[in-house]
């Protein structure tokens, strides 16, 4: 290629190269000025010496502003003091476009201002680092699944019915067929996929119309749902644990510099790569009450409960065997106690909360049919789902991983809105 990426400059030590990017910052001192250039793959310092360039090139310091786009030619050499360990001794600068009055200066700004300018805020070092970690997490999830016999199986985003009721779904008029809904999970369709392919997963945007204002909720987010035939509860948890530990190691191996930019406690991530803990919902309730929670026997865990549960744990905790009253109709009942389901939520440490929800699925036609009748579900709409238990039913399990929740934990960011390029919340639809 005729130009070099910043991430590759160490391969060009002592050679002249061309770099293309944007001005991140600059500073001058008499007969020398420094240019901080970013190109999307990294940041490098450029040194412009008055006695080594033309007057025209040296005076470009007066034209250039933050985020101006430029092409720089110069000599790469190693310098431990520079970001990335290398700098470029500039020979020439070509200005492509001067960015006038760039609104996001290198100083503190209010959250609403930054979100209104999200299209520009994405360029900042911390947001850049978060998005690089997101990239690693996404591909680590798919790499693990691909290595373990899972096949990509894309489920529809427009559905005629809901996985767990329509109260938190966005409704979309659908021609002469009435209303459709934006999907909140591909699970039901994935259960059809396993009867063909054995193990399947999908990965894409899903939607939930919850009027939630917490730092962990979005109305549009990315979910990886996986389903596997002949996998029962314990093996389902084993797969989930292996997956998350695979992701942790991928981030530690590929994003160390990004974690440092974010001041992430790397040691905490390293500690999380160890056998996960397990407790039943009942055990969790008893434990939480000793911590001052007023949670009752048939309640879901609140955000404060999740924090209390993991505050002295370095590793995630599976909370399993939930009361059937607070879980979905399709979850398999525990043989030892039919009032419980073989489901589990995985709670991340450090206060980051639930990152996975999953269960063994009910594979008995009659039992599933009775539950659907009891919940007054439209059987004609779900007959195809019942058919899966009618023609060659097998034990099977699945789970869903919230990408942004996992990125939030890996990167250590406080609010989930920074774990996705453009956040959609109950108060934000732009940009």
C-alpha cells in the first residue's frame, strides 16, 4: 500500500512513510512543534522541526485545528516517551480539510451535550477504546461458538408474536396482515434451527419497549442468542462459563492498551477468569436478606441485589433454579422440585449485573401445551413452536448474552450508552 497505518509503524522503524488521519492535538515551542495524529488504528506523535522543513510546512501549525484531516510524510523512529513507542519526524504535511470550530474540545463536557454530538464524541480516545473492546467481544463470542459446533442462524427482526408477551415490544403496522413486532429475542426461531443444525446462534439488534431509565438499559441493543440440541441444564451453564472466560482472555490479550486508556482495573478482569460460582435462587434470597435486602421468595433480583450478591466475589455467579412464577412458560421444570425451573442468570462482579439469561427448554408437547393454555396464549400463532415438540423433540437448552452489558463490564464504563455507537433510550432517538 502507498501509505501506512499507525498500528503498523513499528515495522517501518527508520523508514520514510506516509500517514493519513486527523489532528488529535498539537502544541508548539519555538523552533519545534508537535502534532498528535490519529488514524482509527492508533495515535502517533509527529515532530516538526523548523530547520528540517520548509517555512510553508512549519507554518501549517497556525492553520491546523483539532480534527482537521491531513496526510503526513516523514521518518519513523522509536521513542519510548511517545504514545505507542514511536514517533514520526515530519517532512511534509498536506491539509485535506481544516475543521473549523470543532465543538468537542479536549476538556470536560456535559453528558447531554456529548450525546447530542455522539457522531463526533465517537472520535475521543475513551470512546474509541470502548468501541475497539466491543469489536473484540463481538468476534470472541462468534469465535468461541464457531469452534464449538454452533452454526450462525439468522432469526427475523419482524415477528407476528412475542417470546414473552407483547407488553414491552414495539408495534409495526404490517401491510394487510395487521401488526408485527420488533423482535426482543430470536430464541423461538433458534429452537427450530437446532432441529436442523444441532447447535445454532444468532447475533444482531433486538428491541424492548421498557420505560426504564437505568444505566443498564437500552431500547435497541445487540443480543447473541444460542440454542443447542441434547444439551441439558448443567452443560448449558458449562458452555456459558467457557464462553465468558474466552471473551475475558480475548480482551486481555488484544485490548490491553485500550483498557489502560479507560483506567480499567485489569487485575479484576484477570481474577474473573476462574471457575464461576453457583447458587440457587433460594440461596441467593437467603444471602441477600443477611445483607439487608427486602427481597421475597418469588422476586427477581433488583440492581441493588445484584451488587450485594457479588460484592465479595471476583468471579461471576450463576443464580439458578428460579420459581416458575417469575420465569417464562418455555422453561423446563426441575424434576426434584416442579415449582422451580432449570434456568439461570449469570451476574457479573463489580456491580455490572446480569450479562446472561438462559435455561433448559420444555421439550414435552403436552406440558408446554398446558402451560400455553393456562397463560391464555394464542395457540394458532404458536402452533409452529409446538410442532417442534411434536416431530422429533429432544432435550435442549439455550441462553442469551447482551453484547452491551458484556462490553460495559469488560471496559468498566459506568453507563451502557457508551457501549454502543448510537444509543437508543426512552429519551433519545437522535443522532
